[in-house]
């Protein structure tokens, strides 16, 4: 009986991962279409410039640089999607930059925020902050938190999401805060339970936060709900390298 329940739970988890991947892939349309529109626009301006006998060389360089920057941005989005679409649970722990973890996740969310008028703030994260981790898994956790924060802001007149990191003696924290209506005390006790969800039927399975917490624990860390500066916040806690935490 227990084996059958475990098998059913695993099937539901895999189904949820596929659904999440489908939702992510749909969101990538926003992330890629806007940069593509920028490339097309600057390409048209380059063509018009090329037809002039005495064109402005400075403008040519400016347009070409903009196309190069935007192409690199699309490359980062595709790279992040390829990474997140694979199962990273069997990867070896490796040295990862906290800044890179955050930037990979944001590559798949930033345009959606902008398109839906969500004000986003990313506070500076020092380059030298590193942890030992499976980067793909941590990026998935962060994307889940960002998507939850986005859903919460849709219920509020003020739409704000903030991401920042904090250093403690033995560990680092990656924090995602939002301006949503908050989580009641009654629900706070249940949010990390498997299959618990406050979303409408067909909009969520309740596996997201439960799996995310499991991933963080497998990294000798934790995932917790906090209220920071009056905002609903989820905090990813990760031990520093060589820490006994």
C-alpha cells in the first residue's frame, strides 16, 4: 500500500514538473518576443542608415551594439530554459555564484513582470558570494518563488517584487518579497504541506512550495516564510562553503 502511494505521489510530482515546464515555456514567449522586436527595429534603422550616402558612423555603431546586446539577452534566456527543462536532482554539487543563480531565474521572468506592469527591484549581490549547490535545482526553486510573488501582486493595486540577498556568519539568504495581500496565520501553517494550495482548481497542485523546501533541505539549507519590511517574503537559506551549518 505504501509503495503504491509513493508511486502515485511520484507520478503527481512528475506531472506537476511537466505542467510547470509548459507554463514556463509559455511565459518565454514574452521574454523572447520583446527582444526580437528590438532587434527587428534596430535592423530596420540600420538598413535606412545604409541607404544614405553620408551616414552617421556613430549611429551605425550604436545600432549594431544594441542588436548585439539584445541577441546576447535572447541567448541567456534560451540557455536558462534549456538548463531548467532538465532534471538536475542527480547533478553533483558544484561551486555556484548566488548572483548567477538569481540572474538565470530572472532571465525567464523579467519580461513578464514588465509586460504586466509589475515593478521589480533587484538589489546588488556581491560577486564573491558562492555556495556549493545544484544550480539547476536552486534556479527552479527561485522561479517558483518569483511566480508565486507575481500571482500575489496580481491581487494588489501596488505591484512590487523585490529580490535581495543577505549574509550571515554561516549562511547566505536569497529573499523574494512581494506587495501582495499577505498570507493569513491559518494558511501559514499549511503552505509547505504537500498538495496544499490556495489557487483555483486547475491553477496549482500545492506541490511547488513543498518540493522547493525539500530541495533546500537537500542542500543543508531551508526555505521559510517571513514578513520583511511589511512584505510577504520567502527566504532561501544556504550554508556557506565549508560551513558546518
